[in-house]
C-alpha cells in the first residue's frame, strides 16, 4: 500500500512539506473512520505565511483553492497517510 500511495503522489507531482510546528496547544486534526476533520490550520509554506485574507474579498477563488491544497498537503504530511487509498489522492 505504501508504495502505491507514494507512487500516486509522485505521479501527481505532489511533494509533501514538512508539517509546521503547532503554535498553540491544540489538536490540528482528528481522524474518525475514513474522515479527517481539520481545524486551526494556517497556510505556512517553507518561505513563510501564504494566502492571508478572506476569499472573495482579499483572495481570489483560485487562491482559496491553492490555500486549501497547501493545508491538505500539510495534513497528509502529519497524518498516517498510509491508511488512505491511492485513488483518494487527487
């Protein structure tokens, strides 16, 4: 399974970032069955904070999608992504 997931990530050109260190005392995500509930995330990239603002006011819809994708990749990098199927990664 691990090889399939890593292969799919590579095929899609996705490189998982190192997860940012928590800046407060909280649980960044909770996994229940096959669902991951995410809360309190920021769009922190290797070169600093990205996508600050409100979609539709400060950010375009495309920037909102890019922000969600960055947070998703951060979530994958800190999760046990081995539980997910290769087809669920897009």
